[in-house]
């Protein structure tokens, strides 16, 4: 299937079986985008939030069911306090500003991360937005906020240890499925593809367990410059990947 074909014939003409069900995105490069324009880093994050709004809409139109975006990592607390508080405010602004269009577009919102150590107002805003969206069915936007892959795996390990201590399971019951079932959002399928713009070639603690067989797609484009063409190119590349999951070509 050629890129041009994808462009001309929009879904439902896509081969639904080959489109990724779940895409993860590491929204990187906001700071560099701002610096190139002589703007403060906060302007880059604002442009990045606007891009998230666009990408959510494009993914919905393309038939992607789950979009997980890395908005704030467990390591991002080490940034200057003004940047951290700016990102917290931007989250609240994003949830308020785009609520009406997410409702129209049928976007259900989920949050992935360590909610317990977030400030109360942020947790409440997230909880409210998640609750309001619970019946929307077109796609799910999963915001990874105060998220770290290692922290998520530690969280699962702790829950499983408690089950062992309580005697509901034994150590022999600990399996890959049991660990998956005790991650933050066990009902979300593993990502088929992870996109990282900005030229960095690493996962940076994003979806470590879930990405075992994800296809990785990297580009030098900075996140605020990411376009629908980039998304379509990533999808075209994905469609041509040979996913063998450790097996052999059939
Ligand atoms: C990494 O790029 C980006 C982040 C840590 C923040 C990502 C946040 C957004 C895209 C805004 C949307 C967020 C919300 C809260 C809805 P960087 O800033 O480190 O870029 P750099 O590597 O070029 O400095």
C-alpha cells in the first residue's frame, strides 16, 4: 500500500487490520523549538500542547483507537521549578480548553502515572476530566503524567507482593500476564508503535514493559513541527514492518 494511496483514500478505506491500534508518542523537542525562535521554553510546551490537540484529531480520523502521550515523566521534577509549575498549569489549561472538542470527537481521556504524588489540584482536575469522558467511545487519549516505566513496574511488583503476603496467590503464580494485569491501566493494549520526534534515539523510561514488541519510529522533526504528513509517513512505515514477535516469517 503506497503512502499516496493512504493520503487519497482516508478511512474507512484503510486496511483496518494493519493500522496500529495503539500509538505511543514521546513529545520531545519543545525546548529546542522555542530556542530556535528566541522564545522561552514555556512557549515550546504551549506549542507542543497545541500539537497534541492536532495529533489527537488526526489519529481519531485515521481510526487509531489509543494514543498515549508522554507529557511529564517521574524524572521531569528535576527541571527548574518554573518549568515544572508551567507544565502543571498547561495540563489544566489543556484539559479545560480542549474538553468541548474532545467531547465532540468522542475522545475518552485516561491518565497513566503515579497519581498519588501529584498536587491535589492537578489530581482533581485529571480525575474530573477522566470521569467526564468515561462514556466516549471513538478513541482513548492516555496522558502519561508523572509517569515512569520503572515506577510502573515497581507498582505492579508491590501489588503482587501484597497478594502473596495476603495468601491470595503464591510466588509460583507470578507470570508475565499477572504483571501486565497489575500495571496502571491493564485494559489498554500494548502500543504497536512508539513515535519519538526530535532526533533522540531512546525510550527514556516510557512504557518499558508494554513496549517489548512495539515498532519504534524516530524522526528529527521537533514535536511542535510534527505534521499530519509525519504521522502518515510513520503509519506507512509501520504497515511495511514485519512483526514477528520472536517467531519466523510465515
Ligand atoms: C520534552 O521536550 C517535553 C516535555 C517534558 C513536556 C511535553 C509536554 C507537552 C508536549 C505539552 C503538552 C502537555 C500537556 C501537559 C498536555 P523538551 O521540552 O525537553 O524539549 P528539548 O529536549 O528540546 O528541551
